C-alpha cells in the first residue's frame, strides 16, 4: 500500500520536492489549506486524505494524544539545525524503516542520531 504524506509549513518546499523525486507521495499542507490553518484543520485534512503529517511542530503530537486519536500518524522532526538537505536525507532513510508502524498509527520522533516510535492506541 502506498503511503501519503502531508508536510506542514515548517518543512521546506525543497525537502518536499526532493522526496517527491524519490517517489514519495508527499504534498505541502498549503496545496490544500491556507498557510495559517489551525493544527486541527491540518489533522482533519490528514484524516480525510489518510496521510501522515510530517512536521517540526510538537503541537500535533500533543493534540493527537489529547484527543485519543489513532490516526493520523505523525513524524515529528526534532533536529537542532533542520536544514532541508539534512531533513531530506533523514526522511528518505527513515520512511522505508517505519512504513508498517505509520500505517497502524504512531508518532515518530526523529533526532540526528535516532528515532523513537510511540504507537497510538
């Protein structure tokens, strides 16, 4: 099953373009919603499109947990210097490793050295 991703406004357009060139189905949230959309609107969009949210904003993870949602999955990028090239490299290497967990529903926290997966129950 192909997995879809929605990148929030904090993810560089260059990262999205590079991930598309690698064959990933990834769109920017601004392809669907205004740039000033609320986190709740972005979550609802992701649920409607059955897409994973890729973000640098911790609020998404907190909202998913607070509301007890099982979807959408969240990839939360926690890099000290999230330059587009570094983010692109990390995501391109990470996506194939976590696809099953993303399909089931999870929050993935990503740092320069590791990633952690919290399953959504």
